[in-house]
């Protein structure tokens, strides 16, 4: 099966001008999303996952701005689009769900009305039709007694039910791409697992491309076809999920995998390895990970490694040490 590209991001850079200088929160990112597939973006808190997703929708808060790169949806560059055109993109082509549904739901309007309103705006349906479709959507996302639930306000629902409502809303326009930014982080493990299954089901039905953002490698294993590992605004490794778990290449990825808990617990978080992500304000001459890296060489402090492709593009790694190791292997086989 040939994969069909739906969204392509090239050399994307997003920056904030701050009192402490320029914060490079997204620092030259390349990503490709295919129809019917899930691309995971994984990395510690603060590495730029949310800024990447907000950049794709051009929802970066002031004074942040995209300073470079392209975002191509169905062959059209979103960077060139006006705010009005972007609203159309957000309504009909790319949807987003966030970690905390309470902040995106209106607390005093029934969930049925909120979904119906979204449907009316984006599909131009009449009130009655939209209400009917809203109830169908609630049913689709597995909310029991959808007619009764539609009349309830968000606070009357559990966290898991609210996240289902958010999914229903984001699906209402049949998006081609769904960006899910830590959609299950606030939920307990059982509910999390149900929500992930639900998203998979909807993806199969609608052939959506999904960008799934998480700090949790366990969730990546369960959910994603491909995965990009982010560190300090950059991608440091990218491959299929299978390859990443079988044979991680970058020392940061190895560190993340080593910190995975063997048994799941409710609050499982990445047990961060020694040190912290550098602030996006800091200028780096060398590799951004060098000061935490257990195998850093002098050259790693001298210049920035690029994200290189290996094995005909099967995976990508941004690491001098890996690059050398790989070429040594090639020579000894060659
Ligand atoms: N409004 C802002 N101004 C300046 N820096 C910001 C702003 N919002 C976020 N950042 C910085 O951008 C970086 C990436 O943040 P974010 O994308 O939210 O990380 P993640 O989602 O991976 O936890 C962080 O260093 C954060 O402090
Ligand atoms: Mg985030």
C-alpha cells in the first residue's frame, strides 16, 4: 500500500521575542502525516510539542510568530493563508483536541447545543438537522443515552465523558487531520485506554491522519504508527514506532525508554533523566542535548548535528556519535 500524504511540515520555526532574547520554541521541524495513520510527537514537558501543534493551526499566541518554514495541507501552503482562510481550515480540515476539555467547553451551554453549534457553523445545517447530528456524534463517541446527555452541561459529566464530547466536537466536521495534544493525560488509565480505542475506531472509519502528542511512551506504543522524538524544539529521532522501540538510536531516546515504568501506575510520567531541557532562549553552538548526554564527544559541543536520514529514509537521527557508528558498520559490511 502506498501511503498518501495529507500534511507536510518543512523547516518550521516558531519564535518568541522575550526580554531575555529570542526564544526558539520550534527550531526547524519536518513532519509528514499520512492518511489513516497516526504520527506521535513525544518528549519531555517544555520541549515544544504544544507550540508545534499551535503553529500548524497558526494559533501561536502573541508575541510568538512563525518565522520560517511551510505547512502544506493537500498541496496548499497554510503559511500564506489569511486568518479568515485559516478559520475555514480549522473548521473543516484540521481539528484539535486538548488535554483539558473544561477550558475549551462553554460551562453554561449544554453539550448537545455546543456540538450542534459547531456543526451549524461548519456545515451550514439547519438547527433541527444539526441537533440530530449532534446526538449521532455523541452516540458515535460512545456516550450512553446520548439524547439525555445532550441536554446536560459540561460539569455534569465525568472527565472521560467530557473528553469524548471534545472528540465528538472535533469530529463534527469530518477533519482530514486531527491534532490531539495530550488528550488523555488528565484521565485515569482505564478511561485513557477507552479514549485511545475510540480514536483508533474513528480514524479507521474516516481515514484521518492524526498527530498524537504525548510525554508518555507507553501511549505512543499503543497508538502511533510513526513517531518523532522532540528535544528543545528539534526532532532528534524519527522512525516507525516498531523500530523506535526495537532499536532506539539517539541517546535521548534511549534514556526515555529506560525511564519507562515496567508496570503502569496512574500518575506515570517520564522519569526525567539527569538534567533539564535547556531554555529556548539559550544559544547553542553544539548539540542541544550534549550537556545531558552520556556519550557526548568534544565535537558535540562544537557544532550542531543535522537530522540525517538512514536506510533509504527509513529512520532519521540527529547525532554525531550515531552517524560515526553507522558509517563504521557500513564499512565493515561493505
Ligand atoms: N507565550 C510564551 N512566551 C515565551 N515562551 C513560551 C510561551 N509559551 C510557551 N513558551 C515556551 O515554549 C517552550 C515550549 O513549550 P510547549 O510547546 O508548551 O512545550 P510542551 O508542550 O512540549 O510541554 C517552553 O520552553 C515554554 O516555556
Ligand atoms: Mg504541551
